[in-house]
C-alpha cells in the first residue's frame, strides 16, 4: 500500500517538482496539491492523507495555523514543514502545533523522500541545521534549570520581585531585610544564573517559566 501525500505549497514550480518526484516512487503518491492555505484548510480533512508537506509562509496564511486547526481532526496524518525559514520561533511554533518534521527547501529530493517514509513510520525527520537548533534549545533549558535549582528560596523570591519591577529598597521592605542584604543576594543570583544584570536575570526567569 502506498503512502498518500498532500502538498501545500504556493510556489507552483516547487509544488509540481515535489509531485513529480514523489509520484515517480513505487511506495508513495500525491493525492492532492494545494497552492493556498484556505483551500487546504477546507479540503484536507476529507482527504486525510498519510503525510502533508506543508510550507510555512503561504500567501494567505501561515502553515502553522493550518496545522493548529487541523491536527486534532486528522490524528492519522503527519505534517512535515518544508520551508526556507530557519528562525527559532517558527521552528518551535511548528513543532508545538503538531508538525512531526521540519525540512529546509534546499534539501535534496532523496532527503525529502526518505523523510516522508521516516515520518510515515513514526519518525521525526529534520534537516541537520534544524536538529542542531532544537538540541541547543534544550541544552539552554537544562542550563537554566540547573541555575535556578542552585538558587535558595530567598534568592528565588528576590528574582521574582525584581521581575515585578521592584527597587532594592522596596524588596528590602517587603522581605524584612536590609538593602545591603538584598544586594548580596542579587550578586549571588547573577553568579549562579551566569548573568551580568537585572534584565538578563529576568529574561532567564521568563525563559525558565516557559
């Protein structure tokens, strides 16, 4: 039984090139082509292909929005982002929305075909540069968690108060300690979180919360 594939891509030449190469394979076939997001949004649920090759930046909407709206209605379909965008926000928003793979358009057709087979069999194919970004993200997360684990309860309280915009004097009053003690705690916080100022500490706090 062949893998059924839909292509959502507004660049017609690339869309048609993908279709041609995919249909040349013995184990897969293109069952639908879409050149804009609205049409894909309306028709994909009825087709329910095994795999959707999804562009991120369509002319009428983001491919991420389509996945967010359709994923729960199409549990048997796997989405692969195939795009020229490599920025962190789009990568992680795609993965959060439910994309199972993320490929850069410059990839070889062999890589794209192997990724379709991979995702169909439960894999999560990614271009090397994307996989590296994902790995770096989680390494940063681990470092942040480790830094926060080293903070004392009092130091965690002070970071939280700093994030609320309180001044040292106000933190001292609220915590019933001296301003000098607040400054000492803040110095320890900067050292443990490996930051140089209040803004960086607050950014790390927000990153940790997310």
